[in-house]
C-alpha cells in the first residue's frame, strides 16, 4: 500500500513539474525574457562543457571544487562579455563598419532602380536626399517608438546580464552537495536538466552549422570572386554577419544572403545571379546539415524543426523562431523519456 501511495505522489509531482515547466517556458516568450534564458543557459553549459574537460573530479575537497568552478564561471562570463564588446567594436570600426554596409546597400538599391518594375519604382524615393527627408519625417512622427528602441535595447542588455549571473549562480549551486530536495524540487530539477541538454544539443550544433556556412561564404567572397576578377566591398563585415545571423535557423541566413546578393548587384546583374546561385546551393547544404547534425542530436527530421519554427513564429514572432528548436528538442526529449515516441 505504501509503495502505491509513493508512486501516486511521484506521479502527481511529475505532473505538477510538467505544468510549471510549460508555464515557465510560455512566460519566457510572452514577457520577452528569451535573451535572459539563453544567456543563462549559455553560461551554464559553457561552464559544464569546460569543467568536464578539466580534472575537477580529482578534487576531493568540496570547497576546493567550488572555488575552481567559481573561477571557471567568472572566466566564462568575462570571456562572453569581452567577445560581445569585441563584436560591437568590430561593427563600429572601419574594418567592419555596419553603417558603411547599410549605406552601401542603400546606394546600390538607388542605382539599381532602373532594373525594377515600374510598379515598384513608384514607391521608391527618386534620390538619396528625398529618402533622407522621408526618413527624418518618419522619425519625427514616431519619436515615442524611436525612444522606445533605446529603452528596449537597454532592457534587453540588462536582462542578458541578469541571465548570465543566474546561469553562473546555478553552475555554482550544482557542485554543492548536502542539499536534501523534496519530490517536487527533484522533478523540477529533472525538467531543468533536460532543457539544458536540449539547449546544448541544438545551440552547439547550430554554431557548427553556422561556422561551416560562413567558411564556404568566406571562400566564395575572398577566393572564388577575386579569382574571377571581382572584388566585393566590405567582405569582412558580410562574413561576420553571415556567422552571427547563421546562429538563427533559416531566417538568419535569408537576411545575410540578401545582403550579399544586393552588394553583388552593385558590381553587375551577372555577379548578383552568380551569388544567388551559390547561396541557394549553400542553403541546400545547410538543409542537409540541419537534418544530419541537429536532427540526429535531438532525434528530429528537418521538416519537424521547420514546422515547429513556423508555429512558434505565428505565436511569438522572431523570439518563437529562435526558441523553437530548443523548445521542440526539450519536448521531444520529455516524450521520449516517457516512451511516448
């Protein structure tokens, strides 16, 4: 009789943990806390991955192990902040000026209007001065929204920093022993560990895919085109954008590819077509890599991930697209663990 009661209690705790986990994941997207969640998971998983490769298990003293993990956590957080600041500095520098790239895109589109249908040309300003005047007028009419962009950027930055701190504290808590957890806390911990595993599988796989995609793009921009006598401007900036946006499945590559095609259009329509063909081939390769790398790690086919991203985008917008692979991997892991799939 006691065994049946314990099993029943365990089942209720599991159900409660599932409901709380589902509510928390919905809350993260509904209240725009995804940057904080991703930052926390990134810190936690980087500490975990590095710690697994260090001889920390040889430390018998729990205090020494805690100090070692604390130092490792501080190093990881500092490194992430330094990398983020380095990326921002690169895009503000002369070598990778993002404003120069945007200006170049605007100039190319302005020069290429003659190639566009008359119906589209009617909606494009005749010159850059008119475009600037329209932009100033729009800014004056939307001052509250523009001010909100700055506030939103500050809010996102603060949430990312808080998320990193929470991830660091969780990493320290994991190495501490002697804590007695109740059944609900244990069930919630199991959900959190499974979510962290899903994040590790998806994100690290996506980094690998983005690196391969960026490598091919760099070879095309820096080797193939120059051998043909074509030298595109701002190659470093486009390469960096390709890698960063490549971390966002599908959507990121569409944006970076559009940038490369437009810059190629500034050289000639033939170069733009060649770039488009090359990028389509890269997209086919990425589709295959997604099916092999991400799909194998989370036991999902490429069409499943695309469907999950479509549904999540409809519900939560861009945040849903970014979260979809992680959420879907977590859901599938939970269902597989219960032998429902």
